[in-house]
């Protein structure tokens, strides 16, 4: 081994230098932040654009109708869902197992608000609605929404609870 090192010391030294240069380039030279200055003619435009952002009212503040002081807008928390209230003639679709607030809101946007509507679905209608559910596709058949809706629309609460559990 010692003889091999003595005969090829220059190759080992070259490999060491190349290795140090690559390590320096990876860890030091590549980490420098590069700042590009805007040309003189664009500097004034950029300054005006930045000043407009500084002068804008804070996010979540709306001007009052009378032009008075900004009033904070009500912002829903991420935990709460924006679900339309059940209107007259609409059922509480969240009673169906597997149909949560997001799906309930999505169905309401499509005009589906009652158990009777879901109970009347045939295979073609299920396929059409299922294609519009995005990441919730397959839920209708997997959770058996149609059978649940039939029991709930008929008012047979005991049969529903025997088959699907308590609500």
C-alpha cells in the first residue's frame, strides 16, 4: 500500500484538491445571495408601486359605505365550514353517514338539499353527481347515501338506526 501511495502521490494530491474545490463550491460559493439592481428608468416605477402597497389598507379591512374608518371584515376560522343554513324544505343532509359539511355545501351548490332528491337517484344520476365530487368520488356508493336518504326521507328513524347506527 505504501509503495502504491509513493508511486501515485500526485494523483492523490490532485483528487484532494479537486474534492476541496467541489466542496467549497457546494457549501460556500453557491450560497451567496445575488442582488440585481433595477435600471435607473425602472427605479421610480418600482418605488411608486411599493408606496402604493404601503398606503393600501390592511388585509381584512373594508371601507365603510360612508367613507369613514375601515371596519374589520368578519373572517371565518379555518375550522368552521361555510355551510348554507337549511332553508325551508331543505333537510339536514349531514345526518347521512359519510356526508360532512364540505360535501353538504358542495351538494347545496348543485341544488341538492333534500333526502328525497338523493333517494330518487338512479345509477346514471349517481355517476353524474359522483363525477362532480372531486376528491370525494366514490363516497355515494361506498357510504350508501341513497339507502340512507330513503330511510330518512320516509321518517323511519328506527330502521335507519338499526342499519346505519345512531345519528
